[in-house]
């Protein structure tokens, strides 16, 4: 994160929150907060990082991108 007043501070995280809400949260109703927490954990670790392709990463998943640059 950069300093105060930089309009690009939260762009990446805001995009992530929009994506997770649109792709998972708003698609069903949840009975408990714990269900949502577990679903978010599974979404991030089971789909978003290992498999979901990102345009900013040259249409690679974050996991594949990190393997390539490491």
C-alpha cells in the first residue's frame, strides 16, 4: 500500500472483493457466518489462487505465475 491520498491504493483488493462477491457470495444464501468463512477459504485456496486465470498475469493463475517467476 502506498501513502495517503493515492487513488490506486486499494484498486487490487477492491477488484478482488468485487470478484469474490460476484462469483461466490451473491450466488447463494448463507445460514451462518461460519459457512461463509469456510466457503471463502475454499474459494481462495481451491480455485482463485491455483486455477482462476487473471488477465493481469498473462492469463495465468496466481500459483502458475509464482512458479514461473520463482
